[in-house]
């Protein structure tokens, strides 16, 4: 009976010790694992944060990022080169090509205007490169717009260059009267009012004084835009539209020999010199207008042309006995 009890107690003791032993091994394993994990995290923190060393993946991503950044910078430099070339072309276009053919210069706003409307760069607003990509896309978009406007402008110039011969005969480049028979009594620019002498104002043309009834000739091919008493103070007036941005005005006329809408050619007599309107003596008030702005007519009157050359070019007209044609004041339909 005693021996049996002793045998049972021994098994139990062995079983209890076995469980304790296995539990200890398990706890030891868990502790070892946690210690290893802690050491790994600690060394990683030292590696990255203290020593500022990179993991292989981080190093590869950084290299790719730098390469992309470098490529974008090169691309931006190339676009800047294209933009600089376009800028030079734009300046030459406005100052030379369009100017020569009497075209309005294209403004900077028009050349650089965007496409407007919806946000075309919405797809680029996410990610690390979104700012740089959006900026680059907008930049390229502007350069494309500049190239398009420049191309359209050169199309206009090309079209006009085909009318070079027509333009040469339309630009007002001769004296409107026999220069031997007149003298410039008032130049272009600010002057005292010739009648009241009480104030100064801009004189938008030149005054060519001479005898009443002298022939007045149109200085370039064109179409009569206005004829008659149109502007207060100018008396009998003729306005000619020469195209290519040019217009000329002849004022204080005596007889008006053309009507609105009539085509005229350089050297054709269109009127006689007079003293009508706000005038203190017989003279021709002559204006040259280019793109809506008054220019000094003296710069357009060819002084090298001899009297014989001038006489052979002009065509005199018979002036009515009444010496005054009733002005109709209608405007031409030509734009
Ligand atoms: Zn005048």
C-alpha cells in the first residue's frame, strides 16, 4: 500500500517537472525572440537615424529620384532654349515683318495666352513630382501656344508678301501738291492755334500754303473713305484708305473732285487747294495716319522726286466752273 502510493507520487512529480521545464523553454524562446527583434529595431534605428545610412531599397529609390530630377532639369533647359528662340522670332516678327507689311503687332498677352477652360493639369496634381510636372506641362503649353501664334502670324505675312507690288503703289509717299508752288507754313506737332492764338494743341499734319485752286493729288492708291464737310473745322475734306494700315486726309479744300467709295490711283487729282473751315488763309492740311496713329507727313513726302518726274506722274482733272462740288459726306462701305 505504501509502495503503491510512492510510485504514483513519483510519476506526478515527473509530470509536473516536465510541464515546468517545457514552459520555461517556451518562455525562454519568446524572450529570446523579443530580444532579437528589439536589437534589430535598435540597430536599424542607429543605422538609419543616427548614422544616416540607407537601406539598399532606399538608396535605389533615391538614385532613381535624382535621375528623374536631373532629366527634368535637362528637359526644362531645352524648353527654355526653344522659348528664347521663339522670343527672338516674335520680336523680329513684330518689329520687322509685320511692321513692313503694315500689320498690327501681336501683343505679348496674345502670344502667351493659355488655352483656358477646365484644369488641363488635374491628372498631374498627385504624387511627389506633381508640382514640377504641372509647372513643366504649363511651360511647354505656353511655348506651344507661342509657336502656334507665331506660325499664324507668319501665314499673314506670307499672304501679304504676295501683295508687295500692290502695297508699293498704295503707301502714300509723294507730295500732295506741286512742291514748287507751296511752302510748309506749319509743321507736325504742338503749336499755337492759328486763328485764336489763345491755346496750344497738337497739329496732326502739315500745312502747305499756296494759291487757292492749285491741284491736290492723292499720294497713294486707295479708296475714298470720306468726302465733304465731315469734320468740324476742317472744311471740305477727303479721307483716303490706302489699305495696309495707311490713311491720308486732305483738308480746307476748295473743290472736291471725288466721291465716297471711288477708287483712286497715286498722282490722280482729287481736289483743289482752298481756305474752307477753320483756316486763316489758303492752304492744304495734309495728314498721314498709320494704324490709327498720326505720323509726320514730312517723313512720307519724297523730296528727291524732281519736278519733271512729278509732273509726268500726276493726272490733272477738269475742275467745275462752280469750283466747288457739293460734299455728300457719306462713308464708304470698305472697311
Ligand atoms: Zn493744319
